[in-house]
């Protein structure tokens, strides 16, 4: 006798529910810290399946942009939409549904030091699903295998090297098979071999799991290896978005300065300079 | 088949049960696939999972296959993956599971073991 099982047709988790193209859409985004404008009304879009690298020097605004994309900072003006959800207007329920489809690997790893590596990786599954413990165990250990940390589930984060912490954090970020993965400075503090391994892994994740990946980095070699497209940020403006070749060939002085590691010439406005030095601190 | 195109069919071929899976196996659907595999292993000692028409599988789907294989091994049963699609193979390779599961190009070779 043949037995047939069909999926419940609620449409839950289907692309039509939350995932229209593009996956990320930012319009006229401004960000301020006090009286300093960090992002100058930028437009930004990432389509499904691409690896986008956001590149820029210190103070370019790339970390501020990432915080807005993650919903950690509300736009002062402009809109940020992820998977069709406007982060400025989303309800708690919409944000929860969104977080299930997004993975984030933070620069420092952000592993919980009181939990084992395995429990850190399993945490999103325990928080966001009602899967049985056996499935959770297999899924989390599977992701440790993917990042070459198979068998390390019982170690504590304090027992890991810097490269292992990055990989464990990545395992946690991808344990829910997110549609969208954010990766903040994957190469920072790693030796060249470990860094190259992470780059390879990012490429394989996109190809095998169809993830859309946004990487924030200032590491040129890594950016050129993994990016489909690169967005170059400088002083709160997007200088250009283009392919690796287009960025390399860009006829733009500031982009060439970044690529060739030439420091920026800082303009000096005498009045503003003196005011900064002498005026009383704002309340 | 439902409007999502996902389907899981158990087919008896003598003493062999083939679980044919079709569509996208993700969190919303993988537990039903898991149940079908475990039920098949409860029915017979020889089980294959046909993945030729699976266009996407996430790690919850892979976990269902791993659990089925581990159960079969524990009881000395025969278990294999049949006609694995390119999309599934890419995910198996990502975790090097293509070197762990018995993979068969078709049901005849799977039945022969």
C-alpha cells in the first residue's frame, strides 16, 4: 500500500509571505549621532542570491548602515526594508518572523560565554522553533561540521581560538538556514589561511543554501574574492556600487585611494576647527 | 500534491520501501518527511529515499535523513539515498555528508544494496 503525505497548505515560510525581491531596500537613509550626520540619505538595494560587500574606511558609515539593516538602530529619516518588511513600521510579530529568516555573525563572535559551543549554535533553534531535541542536536552539529568545528560542541567559548570563535558564530548565524546572512568583518584578526577558508565557506554557503549574504569589511583581498557586487561607502555617501572589476577600474579618486590604501586628505575649515576646540559641551 | 508542490509518497516494492520526496524540504515541511522515513523504517528493513525531485533542502531536511540513516544503522537495516538531485547534493557536499550516506543513482541499484 502506498501512503501519501502532503504539506499543510498554509503557505507558511513561502517566499510570497515575506520574501519579495529585492531582499534589502534602503531609501534616502539618514543617520545622525548628535549633530554629526553619518549617513547622507543613501539608497541601497540587494537582490536575492547575491553576495554584497560593503566596503569603506573607518568612519565611512558602514557599521552604522549595518546597524540599520539589522534593526538595531531606527532611521532618523528614510526607510529600510528587509524581505519586504519596513523596519521602521514593523510590529513585534513581523520583527520576530523576520529574525527567523536572518542570520548575523558579529565581528567579535558574540557567543554566550556561559553556554557550550553546541548550545550557542542550537540557541536560535530552541528560541524560534518547536523542533524536537534530537533534530536540534543534529542540525546544530551539522552546522559545526560545515564550519569545520565537528566534534567541538562540548567546548566552552573561552577554550576556542579567534578563528574558531568566528566559525562558531557563523555556525550559529546559519543554523536556521536564513535567507539573509550578515557578516561583520569576517577576516578581522584572523591569519591569512583561516581568513581564506572563511571566504571559501561564504561562497559555498551561498551556492549550496541559496543564501543572500551581506559582508561588511575593509579587507580588500577578501572583498574581491567573495563579492558579486561591492558598495563603496565614504563619509556617509555611497561612492559607487558595482562588480569587482568595475570597482577596481573606477575613475574616482577616493575609491582609488581606498584601494591603494592612501590616507584621505582632511580638509580644514578654520572657523569650524576653532569652534570644536573652544565651544562649551552641549547639554 | 498541494499548491506548494511539496509531496512525500511511500511506495512498497516487495520488501523494499521507497520514500519519494518532491518539492522544497524546509522547516515548514521537514518534520513530515522525517515521520515518513521513520514510519518506513518501522515497516521494513530496506528503505530508500528518492530525492530526484527535491529542488531545495535545508538542514532540518538533512537532519531527517541523518536520523533515518542512524536509526537504520542501529537496527542493522538497509538505508540509502536514491537519485539525489543537484540541489540536495550541493548541501550534502557542504557538510561532507556525500561521503557518509550510501548514494544510489536509481532504485534498482539501491534495492540491490
